[in-house]
C-alpha cells in the first residue's frame, strides 16, 4: 500500500520552480536532467518559471523515482540554483 504524502510534499507539488542560476556544477544525474529541462523551458518560452507538476509529468516518473526527483529539486533549492514559490 502506498505511503500517504506528507503536507510538505503536497506543498512542493503545488509550487513553482524559478531558475536563478544556469549552472550544473557539482550536480548529480537527476539534478542535471531537471536543470536541462528548466534551461530548455527558459529558451523555448522565455520564462524561467515552471510548475513542479510539469517537471514530474515531463519525466513520467512514479513512486520511488518521483520522490527522487522531488529530493533533487529540494537539493537544487538548498544550493540556491532554483527557488520554490508556493502558490
């Protein structure tokens, strides 16, 4: 049976990611994939903001992989590469 989501995870899924710095220095594999997606969105649409749900849908992740991507987004925020804004 799946583990229920905590309130922190639900807040994160409703937030918007803003790209602050265009760098992948000292990033892992998943962080680089997220950064590449954000950089591509910035080049295509000209907007440096993307909802977290769009990132999760783009990579088509479920279960454990989904939590790994959410953790990667948190690590990028901790390193001040992105900013999470709760809607």
